[in-house]
């Protein structure tokens, strides 16, 4: 059957920049999808200089009915230009959007079908996510995943989500798992709330907050994609491995939490209070300045709820920093067998 005149149901959203080492893996994951409805693949390349555009062109020539490609002649990111709304969103025809950056990839050929079925069966949901495996830059699998704990497939209300991701600081969903209503994403881009107007490359957390205030989240326990850590130009390499940028991102997260509390009229402040403690701990770890935390009321409350092992780790960093690396090894070994 010729699907070209049928309605597009899902738009795959992919942004690339100098991803020649990885992009075939991502594109193969897109074109191998077994899906009961027509879908399209929208690729935005931000003026790659390493041959990424040539590889994308190969797939575009082979699958002309699937691909819509934007080849930038100048790098927009370096100019501070956000490409989502002016360049990519006008091409979207699908009821749903599925995300995957050019250095990540999908591992399940039924991913779109499973997430489509989940969203169609749970009309109260604004987004569907699933388990994501972390892999090294080389593609070697690690023992870590998002989420990094076992959770059965289920619908999450806003309180469930906030408790896990903010109250307990458990990162639930990486972008390659996102499957959401395209209309809601357009609304987010056009009318970003104050907590969504952040800098330093932070986009997924405010987007999830926005969506969870409009509907529930459906979690699929199936592991269906991989997140490549420390790839060329990745968030990890640009922000998390640079101390100054890392501290700026933490400051942005504190602003996000404060603005979200204002937006929701403090309704979920207890979840965000725990989150702020965790972010301030990250800042303390990075700067080595823990003493202000010791007199913070929210931190005092957090201490009563956390493990002795975590508290001992903080004590080492404050009073015996020269032994911190040794303790870090011991901490990881202990966590592995507990």
C-alpha cells in the first residue's frame, strides 16, 4: 500500500552537529521502525564540517519519502539562535513527536509502535518515556540506565513524577525516550513559562515539568534506546566536564525550581525543597565549600532522611578532602554490593 497520501502520525525529531562517527547508528534506528502508520524523519544539521551531511544525504536519497532535512550553511548554535521553533517545528506533520539526538540511537524496532499504543490507550498522558541505557562514547554498554532502578510500566501522576525525579533525585527519562503530543511541544516553544527560559543547554527538565502539569506521564519499562555519554559536542562534554559551566547549570536549575514553585503557586514546594538541597550539594562538591550547608534548615531536614554512608561521604569531603578519592572508590564498591 502506498502510504504517501496517508496522514503522518509521528514526526521523528533529530538534531545533528559533527556526528559523523555516530549518525548512521541513529538513522538506522529510525528507518528500521516497524510501525502501523506513516511517519516522517526531520533532521536538522547545524553546519557540520566532518561529513555528517554527506551521510544524512545518503539516507535521504535512499528514503526520500521518509526524510525532511535542513542543512544549515552557518552554525546557528554559535550565534545563539535556537532552531526548534523557526526551523524544525514548521516541518512537523505528526500528531506525536519522537526525539533522538544524532549521537544517540534507538535499539527497538517497535519503539514507535509501543509508545504510540501507550499514548493512545492513556489519553490523560502528555508524554511517554521508557528506560534508556547509557553507553560510552565508543558505544560500549555501561551498567547504568535512566532510570537506574527497576520500575514497572505504569502511568505517573504529577505527584508520582515529582517525588521520584525531584524528591528522591532519580533522573527518570533521557531525551531519546521522549514521545509526546506535538501540539503540546509547539505550545511549550511558543509560550515558555519562566521556569523554561533557561540557558546552558538545559531543555529536557523544564519540558517534562511543563508536560506533567498538563497531563500524566506514561512509563514503559522496555529498554529501547541508548544515550551516548561524552560524545563530541555532547551536553556532558560541554557542561558537566567544565567546572565553570557545571556551576552555571546548577545555578540555572535552582532558578528553575524557584520559578516552577512560583508558577504552581507553591503547590509542589516540598518536592522542590528536596531537589534544591541536592543541587546545592552538587555545588558544594564542585567548590569544596560545604560549611554553608551545615547551617541550612532544609539540609538539616535532608540529613535526617539520608543514609549514614552518604553523610560519611560529605564528612570526608569537608574535613579530610585528601582521602576523598579513596573513599569514593570504597563508596562505589559498597553501593555495588548493597
